[in-house]
């Protein structure tokens, strides 16, 4: 049973099968068509897309055990949100966006920004209701696996959504101390959301923050330890007190911050392939869950021997750890060859039994 195995892994109970999750493969319509037999495409009606998606993630398809989800994103910022545009990722180019604008004119406006004054204090009871409703809706949509709710814009991702990368980096380089004070102000504002999460009746929470790049931290690590991780610790306190399973996601390479995140109270890690999963398994493989971290570039390029070797690498690291889930660590985009995706799943199934 998929939910049971995902739940067991999060609770470090070593299910007989290594659980499996993926993040955006459900938009790879050719794979869904090949797995389910349902003639679905980017132009299909929403009802057909839902039917294909439900069949794909279920026991007759890829039988996914956990569904990544957050509720709180850039939509919370209203008119203060910066649009950086968007390149084509999704099938059919439906995510192409050339609308680029920002409410901030220069780094000084960024450094003066007061989230509480600009965005207001959200209503606590309404936030609790929203989190519970989001989690319950996710459970209804994907009853076969472990569901969650959470916060996408915890700190640095909030800055990306508010300011865009250019002004974010200019502000950080202009005055890193004032930029840190901004992080503290933002932390005080986003704390309202974590306080509500602590009260909400949801068992699993995803905390997302893209606080690094592929090369690692883009500000000196001391800055994060002074201004970011103390906020994280405060954010997670009500979740810890209420007994929730806390998972953390960041794109890029956050190996340097694994120990800091553990100290803050994180209980599971979602990793792209550049974060050192072997380090996580060695240090925390018996005490923490972790999800990853097959390299999507290998699925894209192949050949099949390389795909097999990548799944074998992940299994060799994680299979003896009770909280390990296999996943492609940086999504499976819709230009990935269908036969590579199907072979990846075939190898996973072959190696998944403990």
C-alpha cells in the first residue's frame, strides 16, 4: 500500500520497498499516455488530464508514495511581487512569460522594505483554515500517498519573489548588515504563517527555501548563520511542538548547511543531485528521512546504461536507510525521452525491494 510505505519511511520504520516520489512528471503528457493508455496531451480537457494524472500516480501506474506541495508562495505579496518572466519549461510552452516588472526601483528601496507595514498582519484563524483546507484537498486529490502543505517563501525564496534576483543581489552586496536586518523583519512577518501551521491539523509540512545556487551559498555562510538560520529555528518551533514531520527543500547545493538545518529541527531533506546525499546518509540516515537525488540530465541524455548506474548509485546510498525515498532530484522535464523515463521506472522497480 503506497501511503503505508511512504508514512513508514517518514517515521523511519524501514518499509519493505524503497518509496518513490517525483515532482513534475505529471506534466509530461507523453509519459502519462504511455503508462496509462489514456490519450492525453497538453491540449486535452482538464477532466482528461486529471483522469490520466490519477491513473499515473496510482498503483497501476508509477504508484507514487509522497506528493510534494506547498500553499504559501508569491501570491501572498500582491502588488509587491516582482515578475522576472519565465522561460519555456512546460509542455507546449504554456509557462512562457515576457511580463517583467518590479515595484522596487533600486537596492535602497529593497533595504528599507518593511514586510509587516507593506503586507499587513495576516489573520491567524484564516491561515489555520487555509492550511487545513489545502492539506485536505491534497488528500482528496492524491489519496494513495502521503500528502502535506507548507511554505514556499520561507526567506530567500520570499526575497526572490519580492525583489527578483537582480535587486536581491544588489541589495545584499550594497549592505549585507542591512540586508540581514531585512531578513529579520521578513522572518517576523512570515512567522505568522508558521504559527498557524503549528496549530493546523496537518501531519507533514514542507519548508521550501532556495537559499543556495548550484555552486552553493551565494552570500558568505556566516551571513546565513547570523540572519537566516535563527529565523528558521523560530519558524520550526511551533511545528516541532505540535509533532509535525518537517521536510526541507532547496534547489542547488546545500550540503554545507545540512548540519545547520538539522539543528533547526528539520527531519527530512529533498535534494537535487548536487547536494551530497551520501553525506546525509552517513550522518543522518538512521535519524532523518531524505528524498533524492537522481540526476535528470542523465535521464535526458541516456544511454540506458547510465540511467541504470544512476539509480544504482542512489539505491546504494539510501537503501539501507529507513527514511529514503527515490526521486529525480531536479524534476523530469517534458523533453525527456519517454523510453528513458520508462526505463528509469523499470530499474527502480527492479531494485526497490529490500
